C-alpha cells in the first residue's frame, strides 16, 4: 500500500510482487514460524515446490481481493450505513476464510513435497496398532510359555491368506524351535509360491536357501516357481543355488517345454563353477535327448567354447 505512495508508478510493481508472495508468507508463518516467513529464500523454495498450483492460488486471491473491493464500494461506501457495513464485513470475512481454506488445502495436497507429514497417522498406529501387528505381539507373548499354542495361532492366520513378512518369519522360527522340519518345508513351498506371485523373487530365494539348510534336496514343487528362481539366482551371482534349481528343474520335469532351456542354464553354470567336464557331459546329453529343440544351436556353441578335450564327442 505504501510503495505506490512513495515510489509512484514503479511502486505498483512492488505492490504486485508483494501481493504474489503474501500467500506463501502466510503459510510459512503458520507452519514454520516468523523466521521462515521473513526469509525470501524460503518463499522462493516453497513456491517452486507448489508449482503451477501456487499460480492458481494467487489468481484466486487476486479475484477475492477484487470482490472485497467491490463489496466495499457497493455496500460500505455507497450502501445503507448499518446494513451495508454488516454486508461488507460478512463478504470480506467469508472471502478471507475462504483464502485461508485454499491455502490449507494446497498444503495438504502438497504436504509430501513440502516435507510435512500428518502426525495423526503415527498417533493412530500407536493407539490402534494394525491387527496383524497386534496378533504378532500376542503370539510373542504366548510363545514365552506355550510355543505350540503360539504356532497354532499363526497357522490359523496364515491359512486366511496374505500375511506380512514378519508373521511368516516368526512362524518359521517357532517351527524350527520345535524341530518341526516337515512343516517348515511345506510352509516354505507355500510361501515361495506366494512370493513369486508377488514379484518378490529375491526374498523367495532366501526362503529356498533356508529350506535347503533343512533338506539339501529341497526343490520348489512347481516349474513356474522353480524356473524364475533359477534365472534370478544365476544372474545374481548365486551360481551354486542357480545350478541346483536349474538341474532340479531338468531332473524333475524332463518333459516340460522349459526343461532343455534350464538344462542349458545348468550346463553353463557348471562351466562357471570350473567344471567343464560336467558342463560338456550335460550339453551332449541334452543334444541327444532334445535333438529338435531350439536350444540345440546354443548347446553346440557352448561345446565349441569348451576345450577340445571336454567339448569333443566321446
């Protein structure tokens, strides 16, 4: 208001710039305090995070300011003295509160960008924990005196369907504590299949490794589960695990259409482990068992890369 009075026409530009940053000053004052509200760098950073939404807010603030000026002219200055004044202040207060509401809505919409996180979520989780979290706490309490009873509670929960990882992990701990190894392997098969369906292949590999510690001959019971695990293990540097899965796939499902491909993978992994003899032997066997399969050219190429002694036909 004072800039045009002291600076004349250029002062109008100063007033416009100040009007532009006034909403962000108001919001900074509300959430960050006086220091942030008086810091121009904070204004620029906040406006940048709001993006185009701030321009829309500014346009609405200008519009409501014009409406307030119009209400003052029509009601307070040229209307009935008492009724006009009441009408003007009713409109002015309503529009002011409306502007504050829009500022709050914008902050709520952009709260993650601004770094604000509602404390109500954390308070609700603290006072009303998730059902599975509460159940797991109850199970841990029961397990102090009654491990089989705690295991039965988790068994019923896992039968209901999708459960969080900590619940599966605790269930396996309880089974292992009771030396219930067959049930541990059965749970492993079920959980591995669920993890593969949920695109959590690396976690599934961890479960496979845990089951192999119980039974070195363990293998996922479905080729749709075993195959992807073999691929990921081979490409993640877990060569021995990948070889076990690929070789197991070929041995368990030799008539499956994917068997030759996983046989080829097993042959390559033998070579990576420094065992060209086994690699060549398996490659030649696959050529004999699947003479018309498309992997034939890859098998021949593999044999050609091995030393003549190992790659040559017997």
